[in-house]
C-alpha cells in the first residue's frame, strides 16, 4: 500500500509518526509517573516520568531512523551510485524500481535519464568508431615504418620524462630497466650528460650529439638530442650502439603526447587523479598470513593519465623456496613444478619495485599484498614508501560501506568481465583492478574528489573495512 503513495506523503507520514510516537511516549511516561507518586511523592513521580520519557524518545528516534535509513537514505544512495556507474562506465546495469519502491517516481525517472544518457553515449561511440579505426591504421603504418628504421627514437618532455618510445627504444631501454611511459630518462642513463645536452639544446636551439651511459655501466649509446617543433620537449634518437637493435618483430608505439603539457612535478597530494601514474598490482601467495606465508606470483600493469598502458606489464612467478600447499594451488593454480627455477622473492620484488618507481601503488585490499612485500624489504634493499590507493576503499567511497566490496562484486557493478582463465592469477586480477580504477576515477571526479589528497581523506573514513578484511 505504501508503495502507491507519493514521496511527499510518505515523508509527511514519517513526521506524523514522530509526533504521534512522541506524544504517546510522553503520555505513558506521565501516567506511570503519576502511579508512583503515592509511593515516592510528586517530585519522585515526575523524575521517574522524565527518565522513562527520555529513554522512550531515544528508542523511538532510533526506530524511526532505522526505518528512514532502510527505506529512504540507503535507496537514494544506491540509486545515485548506479546512476554514476551508468554515466561513467560501459556498464548497462538497470536501476531496479523495487530498489527504491518507497521513493515515488525517483527510480523510474533516474532509470529513464540513465537510459537516455546511455543511448547518447552509444551514438557518440558509434560516431567516434570510424575516426578511431582510422587513427589506429595510421598508427600501425607509422609503427611499421619506424620498425624498419634501425634507429631508436624517444620523445621526452621538458623534464626528460618519456612521452613516446618506439619498438627500437623499447629493446634498448629493456637492457637497462623495463621501459615505462612517463618515467624519467635518468632512471636509465647517467643524468649529468643528459642535463648538459638539454642545457645546450635550450641555449642554441640546435641538435646536440652526446654519449649516454647506463646507470649501472655496461652500455654506452651515442645519441642525438634535438628540440621538438612547436612543443616543449625533445626528440632523442639513439644511433649505433654496442648491441644490435632488433628490427624483425614490430612493436607498437607507446605514447601519450599529453605528457608534453605537464609543467613541473606537483606534489602527489595536489595532483589530479587523472594525471597520476599508477602501478596496479596483485600477488598470489602460499597462504593468507603475511608473517609466515610467501609470494608465488607478482603481476602488475601501469596506468598513465587514467588509461592502461598496453605493453607495460610485470608478470613473474616466484619461487617461495618451500612447498606450496595444495589448498593454495587449488585457488591460483600455481604448483611447485611451475615455480621451480623462477626468481626468488628478493629478485622478483626488486624487479617490481623498479617497475613501480615513481608511481602510485594500487591494489584490491592493498595492506594484504604490501605486508608480504614489506616483510622482504630489508632483504631486497628497497623501501615500499610509494603513495597507495586501495580499490576496496574507493568502492566504499562511491557505493557506500554497506555494499559488498569484493573484486568480483565491483566488477559486476561496473560491467567489467574477468575471464575465468585470468581470475586468481596475479596479472589477471591486476588487470581487473586497473579497469576498476579507470572507471572509478571519473566517478570520483564527478563527486568532487579530484586530487590524490582529497581521495585519501575520503578513504580514511572507511579504514575499518580493511581492518575487518585483514
């Protein structure tokens, strides 16, 4: 019957219930106080009535709040979250009118608006599809052309961060450390020569020859640095090297020219979420106790400016140097035979630390995975002092603490499909987490949570969730 009433009438009935309940509690309290006046006197009777009325009003307020929370506040929160999902992701989750059956026309109106927005988004996607395909074809042609040129080329920002690298550069940089978009070139080569070449280019505006030496020695590369036309930054071409560059297998260009517009390095706390670099990772382990169990796999992807950088992945099995329990193998499918000959945790963790250099670490239930890594920090000779985001807490900020925040539940909510073969593999779960983060960033921005510092402030309100998980 209540479902057929208007929203205004239902709210009016809430207030009527408060008024009626309050009057009833007061009358009952006065009556019972009056009954006790013969034994304790008038003052004692009124005192008893006041105490009884106070407890009665508190109980009445709690009961009405529970009704309001269950039938009004929570449904509004859920409808808002679903609308945000529809607005900022590819999910086509329907807004169930039964979810907000006591909110009048709100749920149907929200569903209609979401459907219209979804239709508009589909039309826009269709219009962009042809342009995207054309750009992809042009990029493939350029990739093939650059692959045939036995010279490695890299575009750098004014701060000497990597904006673009081709397949040849990827081969070259990989001999020093894993190629990473938006990573400082000083992570690969001695900074002194780079700084001198940059200063000379800035002073003369002409190309400058230099010889770059890898940080740990062992590789010297003659290079030519020249200024970019019409943009702040540099084109660096590596010429003959001590090793032969492979031109047999074409590799896609990796680039983001928006990085050229990044002026200086703001504090992480003040940097918009959409402009940060992330290393999204997951681990598989021999068990659930970080103080005694060990890592058997690390998988990670990098995200730059809100998108996953294809081709930049870290994926390695890890030899725990102990038998893997069959109960754990049943979950992630990793056996003793698979990790035989794999790197130990020290080598693997060092590699991942380098891969995540300069990035915000992101994981689903991050304290669990970080506890395993930090236990080995001293042996690895590294510090895990990266800024950290946790998608469990981000989900609580967006959808409310009362929702389910497992990775599967969040992916279902956002319309993200995890292939069965990828579930409970480190790289597969890392990719799912990265896709979740890519959806959540515009949703957070729509709520006014735009910088890393702001999102940390919001997630701290839900820290209890992680305590319960761990």
